[in-house]
C-alpha cells in the first residue's frame, strides 16, 4: 500500500531503492542496585572503564579510516568531536561517581549522566549546542552497547543501493554510508543543521529528516522513493509514479552537472553586476570544499567548534594554528573570522545551566565575550596574529548597539597592546566588522557605521528576534518567516546605512542560499553573499539568471506587500519565470 510522508528537506537529490532499516534507538536500561560490599562497586567501575576504552578504540578506528580523500572533511571533524566526548575525563568521573554513590549498575549511571548533559544542552539558547545534544546520547549509547556486549554500530553492514531508514543516525553510522554506496537517507529525527543533514549534503546523498513515526510503517526491502529537495518520501510508489521519480532524477542529474560547470564562472547578474560569492565554514578542512565549489572567500568562519567537548577554552596558540591554517590556505582570498557565538557557561563539555528563563536572550555571544575578557582577549590575539598569514577580517556576533561594539573594540586594542609588549607580529590594521542580527543594531546601523569596517547581515537571528520566534521551538517554528515585511524593511535599513557610509555589506544567513530570496538580496544591493560550500554552485547559477534592474523592481513591489505570504508569492512568481529549473518543482 502506497504511503506518502513529508519531512524536512535535508539534502537535495532524488533516489529510489529498497528500504534498509537501521535500529538506532537507544537501548532500554533499567536501574539495578549493586550487591553489598566494596568489591561489587569496584567490579562495576572496572566494567564501565573497559566499555569506555572499547568505545574510544572503536571511534578512533573509524576516525582514522575516514581521514582519506574519499570522505568529506566534515565527517573526520565530527568523528574527532565524537571521540573527544568519549575521552572526556569529566564524563567518565561523573559516571563513576554515580556508580559509587548510588551503588547502581553502570548502564543506568551512563544513561542518567548523559541525560543530565543533554538537558543542559537542550536548555541552551544556542542552536549550535542544541544541535550537539545528540552527540552526548550517541556516546552514551555506544558505552551502554559495549556494556551489554552488543554491536555498537547498527549501520556497519549496509547493502548497496538501499534507502537507509532510521530513527536517527550517529556520525559513525554516517561513515558507513560511504562504503555502503547507499541511495538515500531518511530519519525520524533531525533538522537541516543536524549531523545527518550536514554529512548527507557533503556526501551528495538525498536525505529527508524529521519524518515522524516512519520506521514502524516501512518493511525491510520495501521500495522507497526519496526527494531530498522537496522533503518527500513515498513508500511503495505505484509503477507510474516510480517512472516519474526516475525522470525527475535524470533531469536533476543534468542540472547538477550544469551547476558544477558554473564553478569556474563569476557570480555575475545578466546585466553585468558582479556579486562576491563566499562560503560559510565551521571546520578548517571545509576550505577545500569551498574552493572546489568556486567560492571566492570565506565570509563566515564559525569558531565555536574549538570550545566544544573540553573542560577549558582553547589556548591562544592552539587557536592560532587553526586560524593560520585557514588564512594561509585561502590567501590571497579573504577570510572573515567570527568571534565565538556561545551561550553563558558553555565552554565545557558539561555546561552549567545558568537558570535563565530565555537563554536565547541571555548571556551569549559578544555579551559573554565582554564578561569573560581573558577568554575573549586570547581569541582576538590569535586572530590578530593569524592575520599576518592571509587576508583576514574579524566580526562580532550579536552586537546590540554602539556601546557594546565600542567596548569590544577596546578589547581589540588591549590585545594589540599585549602583542606589542610580547614582541609578537600581528596585523595592525585588521578590519573589524559588525554582524547585524539584532533589530536594535539595525536601527542604529548608521551610528555603528562610524566604527565598523563592514556589515554582515545574519538573517537567522534577525528573523528570530524581529518576529519574537524561537526557531528551535517546534510549536512556533511555522511562524518563522524570512519574507515577513518587517524583516525586509530591516534588511533595507541595514543595507542603506552601510551604503551611505561606504561600507561593504554582506549576508551570511540562510536566506543567502535560498533561490527564491536571492533576487531580494541582489535588488537590495548587497554585494557579498556567503553560503554553505555545497550551495555555492546553485547560488552562482541563480545570480547569473537575475537581472539587477528587475530585482530592484521586485524589491520595491515586495516592500509594499502586507504579509509574508504576499512577499513570498512575488518571489515565487519571479523564480517560475526566470529560473524554473533551479527551484523545487512544487513552486513551478
């Protein structure tokens, strides 16, 4: 019987194949009191330690295997982060303490400690940390499976050409997809920024995530059709529909080959307006992916990964090595380093919940840096020194106004004074820019322009704060509307302030890689666009399909619209006329 399900489009592409179910749900564990006496406790602690050691060895083997050219660099980085969790002494000590103090079995102690960490990450206002809560659960599940003597990697043996259907997949599971040559991935959990989505895009695998209650309704071997661009999953499609899926897959393959050819061409509108097309990266190894896709620079280098999974912040020298690696590899192309965008008390593997009612509006990003000045200054010193190796700029996240931006510039001055005193080389004229992602910063952008070297509009948070929507809250996520008229007007105000001051203005949020929104960016006169490396060819093809004067007329029309739906229809209509092959078919 045919069943149609919708989910979150995670990685574009169309595929058909037999379903292969991967059981990745956490094992059920029960609380078992230990027998009386110290020997029972020590034996349980030893059993726990052995399971953790086996887990480290298992992940280390996978990490070493994926450090070759066949695997995307994102996978090796995620494996390293996964291994850091298993090597974290704080996690091991907390679990041992639970075994000793509560006199309970190791499985129960592992699960309870992991759950407390997960809850703290879930409560964080940082999307970065909320997305990494699953890392903790995957690490805990590996330890529990080792304690139970079970295979810790359910996806170790995958049939070629299969559509993998799972509740969730760990980074280790995803590493097996390369060798299994599977056709597509579908999971019940996840988001566009989850590990599964990121790695599926890096591997070029069609993927749909967030398809609720799917595993129990799909039989092993049943034919499954997946459209990762539309977020569509069809179980047991009829013959006619299977033929249609194959035809769409063929046409999509032709389009993707054409997009790869765009990599050598500039991002230039039909009437000759050149747009600088840069890439957003999170890990140093993504530089090669950015260059391979045709990116002209790095518009956003997220530095948060350096602070995750460790009991203390990274040292200045450790950061310097990482930043130098990126700067020198990209030289003379530009690299924009963003200072850490983390929430309060989130430097350690086990964050302490600060008790904030709304952490998204609490102590985070630049606010945290200005409070933790030693940590902030160390990062700035590393960035100033790394700028000697390439074309580097720095920008601050979550700027609220002139006061906090100027205070941050004072810390930059302190870092320079310290480097002069230490006799260390650094770039004296390092450009420092301002992210415009808080409405208050946009309102006073004309004042900020007196102090900033450039502006970068971060639409993800700008939309969230402008509309009072927590995009991580599934109950209101549908109200997250990038095309809301208020958002458009804020964007126009930001660009005008930059233009009037002669500053470059870029955009690095999700809107920058949306084919429907790109005419808006071009029409607003944004001259730099920064997107995920995998999105560079598509964005370049869309920009080359746009006429700037037509885009400006669209912006004028959109700014008179009353609702997000009206704005969206304006840009949908334009996409259908100007580049129908570059947008999902449901809009054509």
